C-alpha cells in the first residue's frame, strides 16, 4: 500500500495542476491573428493596434487566462440556449461554431457576430436585433450595471456598432454575465452606424500605416501604457518578433495577402512567420 505524507500530497497536487496548465496552453494558445479584429479596433492606442496587426509582439498567456478566454467563447452558446428557451429566435450561433462574419479593407479587417435575434410575438416588435454576449468579473459587472455599456465598456459598443452598420441593424441587445453568480445585465442599445463607419476607416488607416503611429504618452507609467502588453516593445526597448509582417518591406494587399517590396512578389502565407535575411524592422 502506498502512503503519501501531507507534503507529498501537496506536491503531487501542484504537479497535476501544472500539467493541466501546460495542457491548456497547448490546447488553447493561439498564434497571431491574420486579420485586425473589430473586437480590438475600439482600443485607445493606434500604436498598440498596429503592433498587434503587424505581428510585432504576441501576448503570452498562462493556462488560467486561456481557460478564461475559452470560457467566454463557450458562454455564447450557453446564453444563446437561454434566449431560445425564452422564445427569442437566435441566428448565427450554432453548435459547430459557425458565426455571421463581417469583412472589410481587403479582408484584413473583420469579426464574428455573436448572433442576430428576433423577439417573440408578445413584444410585437418585428425588427431584428444585433446580439452581443460578454462575461465580466464581479467588479466590472457592477460598473456595467451602474454606468451602461457605452461608458463601462466603450470598446464593446464600438464593436457592436461596426457589426450593426455593416448589416444595417438599428438596435442591439447586450447581454453581460457576472461570472461570480450568473446574474445577467440586459441592455437595449441604439446602434451608432457612423461610429461603425468611422472605426472601419480607423482600421484601414492602421492596416495601411506606413510607419508606427505616435505613442499616446511619452512615459510608460501613464495609465493606459502601464498595463499595455506592448509596453516592452513600445517604451522599454524590447526586441520585436521577427516575421514578414513586422518587416518594413511588407505591404498588406487584397484578399488578406501581403506583398514584399524587396522581392517584388506576394509573400506565400506559409513563409510569413519566418521572414528572410533582408528583414528590417517596421518603425
């Protein structure tokens, strides 16, 4: 019979936990995104957006954070099932993960709608609504309830307005879920199509930028910069990731492709992560 001491049991449990975290990194960790997402275009700093789009620095997440992101993704189907049980028709959220998409700027910009819904007959409202589903910790959920989406999570309202403008949806319904107790915040929002147009144009400017945009602050201790994942490459002199997209010679072109000015050719997709001997940092 095997007997473990209390210390051995704790060490075994810690080892198992680490194995799970490592497995989640392998299971959920994602490489760079090919496109600039509508979910990030509402960020304050254009420089941060360009760093991400140009693959100049990829955020690294541990197993716990990746599980949280996965939970948010799984929550969409869970909420959709609640809505259907409440006789709200939901389109664009399916068991196989297929979603309604938007695409613009030669397919370098886009995103996926959480869904489009129609209220049951008792409401006597025939128009479709854009559906947006987000999870929040308890602190942020309380801020959301107190201040509403436009103030508490402006980037979410911008994301919704981008989707709504492209699909000509006048109103959206935002569902915020408190991860602590499953409380729901429901907010009916009038969509701002002009805001969506403006941010699609903002995405174009970031995608086709010929140099890095200016920093929003000179001091890395500035609030937005202090907690930005790009603070190292932006303020502290850290090296950027080397690949074709972080190279000054690369230019985004149609059909989500990239063109190399040095070799005067379209870059094969499989070659983009590698770069070549002529790589020079995009600045």
